[in-house]
């Protein structure tokens, strides 16, 4: 952030590719009802005059260079960047879109969500929300100006390897939830399932599928694929929702694809590296 308290801030607003929902809320803060200018904030038409850059929307391929040039055109100090809205904070629901500029070779699947402007410019303040309300934007700007203090403060924790005991206060034992499938499988299936059944039902469907996988590996370890298919067939007979049926069949195909893919990666790692503990 900034070391000194800012009294008067000139702001330049740029849209990186949003749906205009956050832009409308930003404009709402400038109306006489919320009156952002009473805090000393003024919107300017040129980034060369701006102290702060407001960015809304995810970082698209078309706006990547424009965002970078806008940031470089600002005066060197204080040159503060505020990401407004979930899309600007993390890419939002578009984080895995082909239209976004994302340097990650594995978009979304098995990785943390990226897709915001932090890929090309440093972000000093995040104001999440879809879209954030004018009150939330005002609160974020108040923190920027030093009028309000943060209610939440960052904490730093160290995850210890299995078997080690904590020696200092911020060290905690790392524990992966107990599931029949590896965590990497679960994360990838969960993200891919969003495309099929949406956010609301995906966890319920995935938990049912994981239970069937655990049952198949436990009862018939030598012919798990056929046993899992039989269990899923029985599940589909009792299920009446067609969306759940499609999602369950999708999970079955995707699970065995990941199983084969990760097995091949594991064998390749064993050949390349003699020690593969924890891989």
C-alpha cells in the first residue's frame, strides 16, 4: 500500500473486460448520493494525471497491453492500483476462459484461480464482489486514504510435513482431507464438473461419485473399472434428475482419463528422478 496518508487522490478508471456491472457501481459512488469526491477523490480523463488506477473486469487478451501502458503512463509515485470486483481480483467466473490473458499452461484445473490484472501490474488494494456495492467501494477507498483501518489482517502460517511437531506459534500440521481419491483428482474433477452441472449441485454429485469410487476400490480392487461402472449404473437407475445422470457419466469418464494421465506422469517422474516422495 502506501506509507503516508493521502489527502487528495486523482483516479483514472479503466475497464479490462468486465460486464460493466462493477463500472456502474463505480459511477454510482460518484453520484451526489454517495459523493466520493467529499473524500478528496477526483476522476481524471488522463492516466498521466492519476495517483490511483481503478481496474474492473478480468484481464483479456485485447486489453493486456492497454492496461500495462496505462500503468506505465501514471506518475511514478504513488502509482496505486485498486482491483474492483471479483473478476479483477481473480478472474471471477471467467478465470478459465480462452478470452483471458493467462500465462498458466493449465488454466483453472488443478491450480489456483488466475485471470485478473495482477498478471501484468501489481495490485495494492482488492475490493471483491460481483459486483461490489458502492458502500464496499467507499470502504476500500477509505482504507486507501487512511480514514478507516482494516478489520482483517493477514496471517502467515507454515504447513509442516507429516510427522513433524510445531516449534513456533505459526507452524501447523498439514492435513489433507481423507478421501478415496487423491486431492489432485478431486480438485480437477470439481472444477470440470462446474461446466456440466453448475456450482450449486456439483459438490453433492462429486461426493456421491467419490463414495462410489471408494466402494469400488475396496470391494473389487483387481477389476475396479468394471465394478465402478456397475455401481454408477445402479445409481443412475435410482436417480430421476437427468442433469445428475449426465454429470455422473461425465465424472466416470473424466476420472479414468485423469487416472491414466497421472499414472503416466508418475512413471515418467520415477524414471527421471530416483526420489519421488511426496510427488
